[in-house]
C-alpha cells in the first residue's frame, strides 16, 4: 500500500483523471455514431494517448527508456487495462445495473466505474515497465 502514498502516484492520479475525462467525454461523442461497446474501446484509445503524453511529461520524467520502448510497454499495460475497463463497463451495463433496477445513466455509471478500476494496476505497470 505504501507504494501508492507518494507524489508520483498523486501526479499519476491527477494526469490520469485528465485522461479519464478525455476518455469519458469522447465516449459520449462517439456514442452518437456507434454502439456503446465500440465507443468504449475508441474512447479508451483517446484517453490512452492523452495519458501517455501527460505521464511522460509530468509523472515519469526521470525515465531513461527510449520513447519507442515506452510506447510499446505503455500499449501492453493498457491492453490489460482496456480489458478490465470493457469487462467492467459491459458487465455493469448489461447485467448488474439492470438487475439493481437502475434505468437512468446506465452507460455513464458503467463506463465511469470501468475507467476507475485499472488505476492501481496501470500505475504499477507503467512505473515498472513503460517508464523505467
């Protein structure tokens, strides 16, 4: 737990929050032209680009790893995270929230929850692989 109680993790959460806002906002826009499932994936990619740029510039500045190698590891970590995001978003939207009788903002609640869950696993992956 101590690994998450530092300035670097705080910066990661702040920059991740900005990227999550880009993810969430773009999903709403993408949903005008495609189904929810596809919009979640495309929005995740949008958020991922924002997250990489902010993480490299503000969170993991001391990284000596090449940008190309960082990008490859960043993508690998985020493939795992996007699976978490998609599974949670879809599970909540299709099964859990309807079973609880929730009928309004189902996609918004499901997607927001799906975005939050991978924060901890992503931080560890980026710290130890993407930005060594």
